[in-house]
């Protein structure tokens, strides 16, 4: 079965520091999708990125960047020049087939990021 | 991407009672998903709801405990039945990215406390 490991339970940084959140996954599928979500204290899940297993190009979106390496089964997320508003729990997720025949997301346990002023 | 309205946003319920959570999507979607997030934990899929057919439940979840309705392509409900304190969680609905947008979109969640 698929598995997503986020080894960092909690990270605390000072504003303007760069921070990398690690994500390692396991799957037997050749085609799959990887996701990152942000969950601020209010509880909603905010979609950040979806990556196809065939696309290993790194992606940058503003202060956010993602490094996908199939050789190490990793999909790490870096926030550059962190801000207090980045404080949240970040989840990495992997798609797999559900009992209903469609995709479902398998989530890691999440990394709680605290950015201190 | 699709916008999901989920309600109630939170509730405190007595053990032994039931609570029905509603999700309304602003566009037609084929699949809707219901997840549970226990305190301090990750999200776990409860079931997949396809319009016009019975929901399909993941291992560890049963219809008697979590009945789901999917009367049309924009609406679904999840009922948490005969609640116990162990049911205290955040419940979230989500839509299939193939029809709802590029990434899975989630409702804002229902924070349930059972006392």
C-alpha cells in the first residue's frame, strides 16, 4: 500500500529564514500524483501543488518551491524568506486508487511549521 | 476550481446522538469524498460518494455508523451516528479533481466535539 512519511513533526524558525519540509513516499504505481496542502489554524485545507509522477521538473511559485526526485522518492517543499503567515500544518499526500475505483489521497502525518517574528 | 460550502462549521453533541454534515459544491462533480481528521492526526478517507449509487467505504468504516447521501451532482451529506467521544474529529468533504479542478478541493471542515 501507498505510504507518505513526513519525518519532521514540528519545525520552528525565525521570520525570513528559509525552511524545507521533507516528504518521502512509497508506491508501486508507475503513475501517481503528489500533493502539498496547507492547513492553517482555522482548519481548512489549502491546495498548494499537484505533481505528476512523470514530471520531475522543480517548480517555483513565489516564495514556494518544490523538489521532486523519483530516485529518492522524495517531494520536498521549501519556503524562502518565511513569514509569520506561513505558520500552519503542511501535509504531503499521494494519490492511489480507492475502494470506489477513483483516486483517493493518502496523507502524511503533517509537519507543523511555526514562524516566529 | 470548485468551491465547496460545508456546514455546520462546528458542533458540540451529546453522546448517543447523530449529526448530519452537508457539503454543497458550486459545480457538478462526479465523485465526492469524505475524510476524517482526528485530533492532531492526519486525514483518513471514510468513503467515496458517487451520485446515483451507494457510497463505497474504506476499511474500518461502515455505513451504519457513517451513512452518506448523494442525491445529485452538487450535494452530499455525511451522518455521524450514535456518537461517542472517539468520534470527536474534523470531518471534511472533497471533490474529484478530474471534474472539480486541478487539485482536490476541500470544504472548510466540520469540527465535531462529542461530550
